[in-house]
C-alpha cells in the first residue's frame, strides 16, 4: 500500500510539472537567424493563402483599424476584382529580409468584392502588437467615419430606407394604438418576433462574402417568416398573449446593455442569460398586471423601434448594439462604440416611452375605460319602478 501511495504521488508530481508548471502549446519567441549561404535556398515563392482561414478575434482597436483598411480598399480605388478569396494572410517569421505578398479581400456590399495585394518586407523577429490600454477607446474623426461606413455603407440605401420606414410605422402603431386593439397588436408582436429570429439566423449563417442580393434576402425572408408569425399570434392569442412582455423584455435588456461601449455585460453567455431572464420577467408581468404591463410594454416597443428606424436615416450607430450582441458570425467584425449621438438616441427612447405611456393610459383607461381585448359596455340604468 505504501509503494502504491508513493507511485501515485510521483505520478501526480509529473502531472503537475507537465500541466501547471511547464506551459504547453505556446509559440516561443523567434530568434534572429541568418540567411543560408545560398539565398536562393530560402527565396521561395510565398505559400498560397488558406482559403478557409478566418480572421483572428481582435480587440476593439484592432477591429476599428480593420474598418479603416477595408474602407480605403472599397472607396479608395486601391482594390481590384479577381478570383482570390482570402481575408487575411499570416506572417511567416522563418523568412528574414525577404518579402511576402499579402492579399486582402473585402466584401464591400451588394455583391461587390474587392481585393488588394501588397508586398511586405519581413524583419528579423516577428512580433504582434496587442492593444493593452483601457477598455474605453476613443473613436473620433476618420475612425468614426470608418465605423459608420462598416455599419451602413455609403449613404442611405433603398433597403435601409424601406426598413427604417417600416419600423417607424410599426412603432407609431404600438405607441398610439398598442393597447387599444387586441388582435392587430398580437399580430405585429408575432411579426416582430419571427422576423427578429429570422434575421438572427440569416446573419449568423451568412457566408464569408455575403449572400447574393443580400438586402433582398434579409428583407424578404424576414418579412415572409414574420407574416407567418403574425398569423399564428393573431389566432392563438391565448398562449401568445404573454409574448408582448417577452419581446419588450428582450428589447429592454439590449437597451440597458447599450449604455456602455461593447455593451455593459462583457460575457456573451451572461448577456444571453440576462436577456432571456428579462423576457421571462416581462412575460410574467403580463399575467400578473395585464392592464399596466401591456401599456408599458407596447409603449417601450414603440419607442425603441421608432428610434431604431430613425437610425437608418440618422446613422448614429444605434443599431450596432443589436448587431454586436446577436450577430456572432465569425466573418462579421461588429463593434459597438458610443458617442454623444448614441446617448441622445438612447435618451429619446426613455422620453418617447413616457409620452406613450401617458397617452395610452389617459385615452384607454381614463377616457374610454377599456380593457385589453375586452370592450366594456356600460349597462343602461335600470328602469324606474312602476307606480
């Protein structure tokens, strides 16, 4: 037994040495090396880039730097169309004082793919610079311009204008008539929920260089599935009634997280748990306090959608909180940066919500004495007793 214990102790020591003390799997620093006697032995062509290579996860500063590079390729006239489909090239530290060709391919939107090939002279030691400053990174001037370009492209496209108008019309309905009408409100809740889930699926499964006619696919598929959701919610209202709170809770969770750069909650799993929990809580309030909860929920949905639709015209990057959280596609390099314009848009969500709550409560409760889905008809006074 003692021999067995000594053997297990020695085995444990080896495991500790191998997995705790001695780090594994990390590349060592490259030391300067001299060229061979015959330079032609090392001056071989650059290895073709890996077609399936994906850009590494980067810090916020590195992501914003990519926006600047891609913007210059798409709009600066430095790109040229060809068949190479490579988004990044890695540095080969084994080649010293020679050269490498780096090909960068950028999806500029609307099926326009541009590439730029540059020649880079290698140095003796390969190093990687990682931004180690504070979490908050100031993005102004050209940085902010590149950030907006990556979000919206150049100007206001037809797809953006259409989406913005549709969102604002739906928002006005919720803010003014959300409590007044029963089935239309549930139908629009179903439309929003199904269209939202469809957009998430399309965005997270988009290929590296985008869909063909991406704007048409995103709008038509999302709206088509949304119509199916609208029909289901309108005719199965006994169950889907609580989704008024669920949708409002999802929007409210994203709204709360949007007050900080890269969102208030930094861990993706925690964001998902917080959003799901907020949806469940708001859905529960519909069951407990239907009268007040429906007014608050529809008012907030209307205010949030109105500001989101307005952002497609104002271009304040308000929508990027949504994209940064829900679009986790490895080919999409989303970032969320805040400036004063974004804070103003967030503040107006609160203002519009309060205005809508006041209006809906006054008109539907105080003026008409209505209940959601129930039309209360006052009974006529009883006839006077016969003499």
